[in-house]
């Protein structure tokens, strides 16, 4: 595991140019690829949640009153309460995302690597290293949300917002890579998720 704690927010990246391509699975059928696309459906759910948080962040940044459907998320019109609610939303989503990655790392990735006879070792290693970046961002966002909860200042809100936006960028890229490279392998070797 790499220590990413000393890197600046801007330095935390996935190094997309270094992503290895997964080998084809010649025996995979369209049915296998459809089964493998279940991962994309799971990811879409997480991305929808992230998009909701991003919408709340954007409205808070703009100083707008939340629309009716967000009032239950953003609990009051007071800016300090909005900042605290944003921090709580981030914390909840981060827990769910970490759980998702823990399952992949402990179960799905090792099973694909073993079933594929090591053919997917480089892709799995890259995905695991990307999980480390995501987890570092989750840790930073949790700290930023805690600071925001303790002191709902503009500075703390800006820091939490920047950390969230970096996490969103990284997660979108990571999900796309994972879905593209593992769809055949998931369907063929695992049958489904």
C-alpha cells in the first residue's frame, strides 16, 4: 500500500496513461458481456448519489435556496446548516463507496485474477492502486466534512467542496476503466456480480 497522505489534492491522480488493457476473453459471449455489465449498473447507482451531492454543493455554493426535493437533504436554509448537511451527505456516500471497493478487493478481483490464470493480474493491480487513491480521497473528505461540521466557515466549505469534486472526478474515471476492462471477465469467470 502506497502512502498518499503527503500528496497534495492536485497530485492525487489515477495515471490514466499507465492503465493496462485487459486481455480479451475469446470464449465470452454476448450473454457474458451483459452479465459483466451489471457492474456498470451498480456504478450508475453510486454516480447518481454522487451527482445528488454535487447538485447540493452547487446550490450551496451559489447561495440558492434548495428546491423542494432537496429540502429533506439540506435541512434548513441557514448556510451553516447547509454546510453541515453537505458534510453529512459526503460522509454517508463515502462509507458506501468504501464498502463497494472493499468487496471488489476482497472478493471480485481475486476471483477474476485466479479464474483468468493471472491474465488479469496487471489490470487488477492497477484497479487496486486506483482504489488506494479513492480511499485517500475518502479519508480526506471525511476529515474535511468533520472540520466543516465543527466550523462551518467558507474556508472549510471550500476545502470540503474541492475534495469532493476531486473524489467525483477520480471515481468517474475509475468506474469507467473498471467497467470497460472487466465486463467480459466478470460475465465469463464469475457469471454475475
